[in-house]
C-alpha cells in the first residue's frame, strides 16, 4: 500500500552538493558542486539551499543537512511532478502535496512565499536556481501525479533546499488553505 503520511521528496529528485578536493601541490582546498540523487544525501552534506523570500540577494548558498524528517528508501508514496520552463525541465520536482515551495504572489514584482505544492497551478511562477550560483524564476508548465518508492525529507540549517532546480522549504503545511486542492 501507499504511505499517505509522508511529507517529503522522492529519491529520484536531483540536488547539488558542495564537495572539496585538495591538490597535492599546495594542499589548498577547492570547492566544486556535484549533482546527486536525493536518495544519496547524508547528514553533514552541504546542499544548495534557497533564500528567504524577503532576501534581495540572488546568490545561492549551501547549507548543511543536520537531520532527516523522513529517510525511508522502501516506502511507496504519491508525489506531484512539477514541470517548469527551467533549463532542467526533463527532471521535474517530485514532491508530496503538503510540502512547501516558493510561489510568486500575484500582482507583485518579486515577492515569493511558501505554499503547499498542492496550491501550485500551471502558469504559476516559482523560485528556481538557474545554475549553482543564482536564483531565477520559472513558470509551471505541467503537473501530474506519480507513485515512487522512497520518501526523503532532509532538514537544512537554512530551512530551504534546491530540489530538481526548484527552491523548496524544509517545512510542510499542516493546515488546509482555502485554495488547497483535495
């Protein structure tokens, strides 16, 4: 059966992690980003994180994973697949309906606020990462439902995480909003 209590991401999602390498010449450390599957994340990894919606800084940051709300490789869950106009459109975000993403408030230039994934609709604008360095925006082009094995909910020190190029919150919606889809 399906696990309906999961509020998380599928293990198929992609995340960027910061890794260090030292050169033998001068023992200097260099940092580089690597893209890995959500299911391969571990506590202590430095993962690309988003920004608070009130931030005017567009530079992306990395934040340490300090825990997991869910780390269940074998559980089957239902996820929303959210496709956008972002460059990595072949790799949609797979997220449970109550997990939060940053959506642009209608009528504003650049105010993004966290909403449950179930409140995102085709045509909405969401906060994304266009590369490893800056935030960007993308329009939602398609949403569908998929069943996946594995449920993962990493917690970062920043409270946000970039998952399949979309900025998501570590937090979930506990209340039904008036516009929530049933």
